[in-house]
């Protein structure tokens, strides 16, 4: 099979034109012994993509192709690859490389490696090539960061789990979400709605904490046992010191009364943030933590084992994200990022119909069809 020397993707040239995608070729990293080359068939649209292309998270290397919730077909595997097979349906999340040798990597914390490489917007070690993401025809990634997709999971359903899903799942399992625990999910959005479903799948009692009751019906349909609206007076009082874990997925800290949220937790229980709002966020004072000895922290993605466990749990329990599919194109991408920026989605966009945008050879089509669900 002839493999492409260059890939093609929809790139943004800078924050001033963050909704104007330009389809053009780009140079991928050199193919390595442990690499997997993937023909992309779907990619979720993440708020991280918006914060990157509109300048909300500061300077980034442009032109840039974003997207890190990628599902496709492994069309080429390096000679030393053992974790992925040619022709397998696979996914790539928000990380494509780490050193795999440091203490963090060896302890299953590769996402915290000092040399970790993001799927887009970072330089490959030893090169001047910037990583380009999943709004593209192909991607190359180290096998350790390529994940087989279980047969029971639909391609479009699996895509947003590779970032939004794992961002919710990892802190849940690391911080005690299990039968008998009571878990609060702050914010019902792309990450939050996965957090509700995975917390329920793990056996916890789950409550959604939102500004108003506008999404209460959605929360119940997703499996939530209870709902708290923070616009209501003294909303925290009936629930003080009753939660074992509060997972904060909110994408904004505006009007966020941290004291009330912390008051929900039992002694030495945990408040874990996974949302990354723009701006400085909340100030934290020691006295806010003393009343119940609450522990505060954050979480970034998840490791390989957690990713594989999450995908299998979703397949076994029938976890399905609330998604809206949009065919990838200049117009489709503009629509997706604009609506996501305006919070006009319940709860995740997935880009599909890649073959229309990038074409596909008959051999690739046959290979993709054998792995498509």
C-alpha cells in the first residue's frame, strides 16, 4: 500500500480568524518503529479546541489543525508495534507521546510526564514539526497512545469519550466513585454528562449541581439520582457534609461561590476540578478548607489502562453520549465551533463523513468498512 507523505487538514491561521478553517496539506512527523498511522473517520469537537483557536489559552503555533477525540482505522503499524494490529479500529485522545521512562510514566501517570506531547499544538521531540490534530485526513501516534475501540461501541459514540469521557472517568475511579459513595457533578456539559453516566455505571449515587433547573430533565434521563440548582437560596444547606466526591466540570468560574460547594463534602472528602475556564479562576483561602478538612485537587485526562477500562465499561453498560454529528467541511467546522462557543449543543459535536472531505482509496475504503460500526 502507498502511504501519504503529507496529510491534509482543516487549519486555523490565528485567533483573529478562529472560525475560518482552511483545508491544506501539512507535514506529519517521520514514521517511527512504534508508530501507528490512522486514517481518521470521526473526531469530537472539544472546548479545548475553541480555547486554543480563539486565543483564550494564550499563544499557540499557527497554522494549526485541532481536534483530539479521534477514531479511525490503523492503516500502517511500525515494525516494533505490539499493542495495535493493522486494520484495527482505534482511537487517539489528547496525548500522543510521553517519555515512557520516567517515574510518572512507569507508575501509570504518563499524562503528567514532563515530556508529554499533546495531540496538537506541540513540537515533536527533536524536530521542528508541530503536532496537528484530528480535523485531518490522518494522524500518526505512538502505539501506547492508540487505543482499540470495542466492537460494541459506535465510531461516533466512541470519539468524544477519548477526551471528555476519560477526563470524567479517571478522577471518578481515582477518587473513590463506587457503590455506596455519593458523587456530585458540577456542570452538565460535554464532560459533565459523561461524568453522570460513568458515575452511575460505577455504582454511585449521583447528583447534578447546576446554576438553574433548566437541565434537570436531561440530568434525570442521564441517570442522576438528584439535582441541585445553585440559583436557589441556601441551596447547599440541606446537603452539607453529605458528599464523598464533588467533580467540577464547569467551564466558567463566574459567580462561583466556592465556599458553598466545599461545604457539601464530608470530612476529608475531595473536590476535584477538570474544567479549565479562561481567566484567573477562584481564589482559595485556608479557612475555606478547615470546616470539613476538605481536600482540593485537579485531574488531567487519564492513563492507558483507565482509557481501556472506560471504553470497555461503556461497551458493557451501554453508555452513550448525547451527540450531534456534523459532516466535516469548512462550513461544518465553522458551525460546530460557533455553536459550541455559544453553548448551543447538548452535549457533544462529532465530525463525521471524512471520506467526503479527504477522499479515500478503494483499498482504504474496504479496510475502513471492515472496522466500521
